[in-house]
C-alpha cells in the first residue's frame, strides 16, 4: 500500500508502532471485500424488504376494504391510512414510555418531523434538523442499571392491545355508521406497527422483539442498560463510562461496546489500538446496528486521514457515504462532525466544503456545550484543520474560535 506522503504531517507525539501493519490489513480487506466473521444464523438474516412488502400489501388490503365498506373517495382513504399509522405510533411509543417508567427507565430522546427533544443530559436540549424531517424516534435510558428492559420492550404492544380492546368494546355504544368502520379498520391498520416491532426477525433498524430475544438468550439485561446509558451519554456530549469486558465473543450485544472503546483510543491518539478495534468491529459487523457501523467507519476514516493514508480513505468513503445515507438511526455528534472536516479537505479537496463542515462542527459543539468530551473533539478537529492547511497552503481557513461557546461572537463567520 502506498502511503500519501504529500498529505502527511509530523505526528511524532502520537504512537505509531504497528499502525501501518493494521492499516495494511484494513486496506486488503477493502480491496478484497473479506467477509470473515461469525456465521449467519436465522436471527442474523435481514427481513427488512420482506417486512416492507408484507406491511405494504396489508395496508393496501385494509385500505381497499375501507373504501368498499364505507364507500369513501381516495382522499379519505389516504387520510385514514396516515391518521391510523400516526395514532398507532403515538399509542405504541406512549406504552413504551409508561411501562418503561414503571420498569425504571426515562425518556432520553424524542425526534419527530425534524424536531429533536434531548433529555439525555443534565440540561434539556432542543434543535431542529431539516435532514431528519421524516424521522420518528423514541430513545429511552435507564434510571438504574438493574431496570427490567423486557417490560419496556413489551410495553408498546401491551398498551396498544389495551387501547384497541377498549375501542372495540365501546365503539358500538358510542359511535355508528362510517365512524365504526374507520375505528375497527384503524385498529387493524395500527396493529401492523405492533407486527413490525414484535415479529421475531432482524430488520435494518432493530425492532423490539430482536432485543427481547437476545437479552433473554444472553441474560444481558444489565449490558443492554449499559448500552442505552452509553448512547444517552453521547447524546449529552459526555464521555462514555468504560465497559471493561474481557471478551465480546459469543454475543450479539457485546460487540456494540467496541465503538466506545474505539472512540476512547482515538481521543487518546492510540492509533495502533484503534486499528485493532476496527478489525474487531469489522469481524463482528454482522451483529452491529447500522448506526454503530457508520460511526465506526467515521472513526476509521479519521485514523486513515490523520496518518496520511488518503488513498485508502478515498476507497473507504464510498462505503461510508452509502451506509450513512441508508442509516435511519444516525445521531449527529462532534465525533463524526470533526471527521467530516478532514474528509472535505483531504478526500473531497473542497475549500467550500471545509468551511461548511467547520461551521457545522462549531454548531454541533455549541449544541452539546463545553463538556470535556466536546473539548477533546475540538482539539482533534483543530489538528485536522492544521493538516488541511499544510496540504493546501493557499486555502484561507480560520482556526476554530477560542470563544466557540459564546454564541454572540462572529469569529466563526469571518470566512
């Protein structure tokens, strides 16, 4: 593998012993598309497309029945579909919140139509993200590590069933005519949301039943709670507590902890350890959710670029862009934002993109606030900007502002 010396800088203060060997191994994996890792079993097969087809056909069937029975026009049927699904999603997630609170959980994040309500940290945070305008997410976090996740994960189904039974029983008493048709068929339409979450298969975004199965199989209630807590800590812009696991073998939950190990190694500039962890993540990729895969690719990309392997980064960017585009559960953090600055300068070679990503990084940091984790990412982002300046000496790029968290300052707008 040819190292791009043009894009390298002096990193004598960073440990490099063994990094090139690890990078070479990663390069070979990219070139030959190696598929080492655990063998697929039933629970590892993706049923996303079959599930979408089933949901689509069922939706069409119920909508057709409503049209024939109630004798209403197409516009009314479309409104019926939208309202039925929205109410079902609200009821299902309200059940998770209620039963989750009983079990020892609380809301960490609610995202609806681009509006993001973040309860993960000590202070409530809010932002609007246009790119997430079609996203609907509810994230929970444990109030205590011995909380029972099964009650929370079954909570949506239980609550929806209770509401549906009440409606079915009371509808003949309270309603008549077309209203009864809408309510009965609406309950059936909403049940498709429950089916999506409770079918024992693996989907691109892991459903509740998938977690129920692996938690039971691995007796992993505490580890599952630790993972939810780690996600909440990242959404709060904080460092994640160490998991201190001896091994991630024979588990579908434990490999998820590797991302946080990788984060720590990169923040400490332990690139040798980071590349070993990347190898582990690639080995266990079969078990990882899309968000973890994308975040790990961002960190791998960062190591490539700060070490001067821009040629390999150009190959990896194709994989990263595809996975990031298809990841419905991706939460924007300073980790990925500081890597995007490097990508803009050393892969895309675009000054305009560098300035855009630099300001986006500043916005991210302001959102999370001056936590120790954010400050460490600012330090690494500045090193990335220094590297871009050396590679493109004619570009006019300002350093990250010292007064970044004073939002009334205009230093970051000078470019």
